[in-house]
């Protein structure tokens, strides 16, 4: 019954995760010296994979705790999916806001360069 809610939320979650994966890479590659770009990419990948591993472990723990003592693992799983969807959407919104603020700030700096 809830697929009508979950499909759009998970689609938006995928969009937010895509932003969260690519924006740090793009940001580091534009800021870091080209001779050290490989190091920056390695650090980005290490951080992303570590965060993903911790998130999977936390989700599994929350599902187990939510279903502890009951046979209702499905309800615990739905709760974790809702939580992850909301957090991903909020994170994506924050990333978009930061990107828009940076873009506006950069446009302002280009329009009125410091002397």
C-alpha cells in the first residue's frame, strides 16, 4: 500500500545520494592542485565508502532493535527506510543550498573583483 510513497521518496533519495557523491569530487578537483588530484580523489572515495559502511551497519542495527522481541521486522524496516529517505532529502536540500550560495557568491566576486 505504501509503494506510492516509497517510490518517489527513494527516487529523490537516489538523486540526493548522487549529489552527495559527485559534488565533493567536483569540489575537490577544482580546488586541489592538479598534481595532487589523485590524492584528493582517494580521500573522497575513502570517506564515502566508510560512511556507506557505517550507514549500512547502523541501518541493520536499527532494524534489529526495532524488531527485537517481536516478529515485526517489516515495520522496523519501514521505519528505517522512512528515516533514511528523510535524512537523504534533507541532506540533498542542504547540498543544493550550499551549491546555490557558492554560485551566488562566486558570481558576486566575478562581478565586483577586489582591488
